[in-house]
């Protein structure tokens, strides 16, 4: 566990918050398909290394939905980021879960991840370029072992995933090769219950219940589309290129968060798409794939031939 301090500049300015010094992930770094630019994530050809599970923090009780959704919670990520106060954070490696072989196929590449406030959901992909499938694991927050897992699902690359609390479903953004496709997955049965095709190509998605809207990253660009709950586009915002590989996203009623790779960082915007801050996440030997938060904790899922999960807990600095 490491403790670091964050000192804020005015929110309107682009700033580097600080470095998050993680321990190295286990396994080899994930590769990127040669046909993919730095603006897209389509990972293949990963060599799975033998895994030795590192020391992790003791299991804790899961965060309840009430704790994650209370807008007045002064310990929440949104409140702390907007407070302008000096912050500090703790970094913990929470779990390492090795790849699994089903029917002779190895599901070794972590992709999308999200939470419903009680459970975490992660998609482990087979890395195939055509007819790709993923297994979704359901893990209680603060725990190390899955409560359930799906059969291999036809969700392609499964590049990102979100929980739609209004309809009680997971929404999986396929990305490659069906870049417009979304699949709906029942979080209880972990089966696909339906699909929807967007009017544009997408690489990440996040549902924001306070707004009843989706934040969707537009593939091939740094742009973001805001959709209503029926996936009708309400507006589109143009973003600056960072030069890094785009991965998953997270959002709340105040901020939009993107995890990026090479440079590993979290890029934070407000809902007018002004860039507010960049948090360095210099993990080594692995690839950050997804990001979500519960209460005042960020969770970042990383791939290295396995799933390695980190937790960043924000709090106001003492003194």
C-alpha cells in the first residue's frame, strides 16, 4: 500500500495531479494489433506467463448502492475532486485472477469492466479477430473470488462495459470488429438478452443514472457522444488528442474519466468537455483497460495475460 498527496491547481487549468506509483503487474504486457492506431484498442497475441499471486489487501465488505450514489457524500470522488482541497490517496493491489481455458480456448485478455455498486464485472476476451467471445466474471466489491461467471458470450472484443441501473442490465461495447454493436447482459444470469446497433462506431460507454444518459467514446477520434437512455444522440463534443491509446471510461454527474495507455493516465473532463486534470498511472508490465468508481474509490483493471485490479482511495489530506 502506498500513500501519496495530491495538490490541486485551479480546476479550469490543465494540470498534472501526481504520479500513482503502483507495484508491477504480473505477466507480460498486452500487445496491440498492428492495424490499430494509438486511438483504438484491439489487443491480440498475448503470452500468458505463470502467475504467482502477490500479497493483496484483506477482503473488505462491499460498498452498497446507497453509499455509491449519494450526491451529498463528502467522501465521494466527485466531491473530493471538485473541492479544490489538497488530497491524498492510498493505492492497493486488490486481486490477481489468472486466465481460464474453456473448450480449448484461453480467455486471457481483460477488456471491459464496471460495477453496480455491489459487484464488479469484468470481461476476459479470447483475443480472436473474428468471432471473438468473452467470459464475464461477477466479483463482490472488496472480495477476491468470483461469485459467478458466464459462458463464453458473443460480445466480440468487449472493449468496455457499464451498468445501466434503470434497466438493471450490463451494456457491453463490442468495438472490434462490430464497432457499432452493443449487447445487453443480465447481471443475474450473465446471459445476453438483446443487442442494439449505434449510428456510429464506439469504443467505450458509461451510463450516468443522475442524468439518465450515456457517455460514449467515438472510435477513431477523441470525441464523445452524449446519448439519452434510448441511445438517441443528444450532442457530440470534440476532444484533443493526447497521443495515448484510448481505453475504457467512467463518469458521474460532475466529471467524465478516461483511462488511457502509453502514457498510462486518467484524463478527467467536465460535462462541457473541458479537460480538468490528468492523473499519471505509471503501472509497468501491464495495460490499464477499464476504470470505474464506488464511493471515494477508483478501480482500474489491468491486463497482462490475467486480470490485475488496483484500488485508489481518495481522501482529504491531513493537516
